[in-house]
């Protein structure tokens, strides 16, 4: 079994050592040891997943190339001229040949330089061949409306700078250069020479694409999935024709071989310099059966368990909270009723203290009547007064005879 860590091993140690120590401490101190044991397994599974374990794919030794390879790709409008394998763009041939290079030189570092009106380092030296293939898959030529002509040697200074930097940082590694283009010089000035890069170049090649008959070039407007037809010149489709003389000159300046590439033949790739070529044990370089997915399944299963457990705990807390809230509501209402009753009684008591009660008003009325009785004679006492008046009249006037009364 071999390991291909996704991160630097030192970084993995720094990340996981505190986490593992914390989980182990909680496992020892906590009462839920089974739960923390599962969490320890989950942390270890995460570590194993990032270590990317694998099983070697074969029992044979594999060639490992300790080499830096710089690819220079022409991305002018002519690189999509449709004369590769019939009517396919030349860029398809470039992509196929780069894939062949990756297979031929396992373990090598690759850098990608593109050249049109200007040179650009699209990808510095790296062993990530997946990124290299991805960069080539999305590679497009310059926008047609912005094209003002280009020189096939525009990338020469940048190539020299890249090779010199690689030689300074890794002097023990060999260096190879591969140029991909059609050799068309579309400016009036002569192309820049690649001679300054020869001293840093141990091997490589120049690959030429195109035909003597030429191929039409599609318009590139910068959009994706748009078809605006072909570039025209004087009312007819402009044709791009390979210039093998210029390509041979570049090969001579670099000190490498030139090949005219066609779709029906595989590229002839030079052997890597023997001073930087070694044989690795099986599985170190080449196809490997990845096993990290097993650890990923363990992590996924334990995360699902933690999620289910958290859901159950939340549901249980809600069930406990419901009866408790109802009980608290009932107790609060009874407390309010018991506290409000004394208030009413106290209010009534205060009204009783400040104002006399209704039955107490009767003595007041009786006392008033008694006072009126004391100040004025009572009604039955008035009769003697009348009788006294009548008696006085009787005394002052003679009595009426009874017969007269009749």
C-alpha cells in the first residue's frame, strides 16, 4: 500500500494531532465512551482519507523522469485552421500530442507558455498533469478582431527566462522544450531567435501542424459556443499554410529535432536524459487503485449517525418542553387568581373602613328623627293643641243649644 497525501504530511500532523488528543481525553473523562469512540474513529477516518491510501496497479517497475518540460504553444488564429485529420482544427492535434508527452515522461514537471501577439506563462512548472490537460482543453486562440499579426519567436525571451529560473532552482534536473505551431510569420519583422534557450535545453522537439494546401480559420469573437463563420480575405476564406522552413529554423536554434505532425502517426518522442531518469518501484508512479473512498464512506456513515442522534435529542427536548410549559401556564394562572382575591377583599375592607356600612346608617336616621322629636312636638302631640283651641273657643263663646243644632 502507498500513500499520496492531498496535503503536506507536516500540515496533516499539525491539524490532526490536537484533534485526536482532544477526542482521546474526552473519551477517557466522559461517561459516554462509546459515543466518543465513534467520534475518534471519524477523526482517524478523515486523516486516512486525506492521506489517500492506494494499492499499486501492477508489479512492474515504472520509469520516473526527473525532468522539467516547457511547452510552447502557438495560439494565433491559424492554430484552429481546419486541416488536421481532414477538417479538424490543428489545436486538436496539439492536445493529443501533449497527452502523449504526459504518458511518455511520468513524474516530470510541466510548464505551459502560449504565444500570439504576446507571450504568456499560462502554467508554471508543476507535476499536476490534470491541470495541464485542463488548461489545454479550454485553450482558445486570440480574438480575431484584435489580431494585428504575430511573430513565431515572440515567446523566445519568456522561454529563456523560464528555463534559467528552473536551472537555478533545480540544477540537478534536466530540461526539455517542445514547440507546437505552424510556423506562419504574419508580421514584416524577422522572428526572434530561440538561440538563448539552447544552453538550458537538454532535449525536446518542434512539432509542425498544417498542410501545404492550407486550411480555413474560424472567426473567434471571444464568446462560447458561437459560430460566426470563417475569416475571409478579398471575399474568399483565408487559408493558413504551414511554413516548415521557419519551424526547422526554430528546431536548429534549440538544438532539437523537427517533426511534421499528422493524425495518422504517433509523435516520435526523444528519450529523457539518462542522468535524470530512474526506475521507481511498482505503484510509486503510474496507475494506483485509490482506497480513500472507503474512509470517506466511514466518515459519511458516522456523520449520518451524529445527525440522526442530534435530531432525536431535539425532538425529545421539544416533547419535554411541551408538558412543562403547560404546567407552568396552569401554575401561573392559579397564582394570579390567588393573588388577586386578597386584593379585592382588602379593597372592600378599605371601603368598609372609610365609609360606614349600610346597616350602620339606620342609627343615623333614628338620631335625626330623635332630634326632630326633641325640637318639634311629635304628630300625636298636636291633638291637644287643637283641643285646647276648641276649648278656648268654647270658653269665649256660649255653647249652642242642642235644639238649635237640630
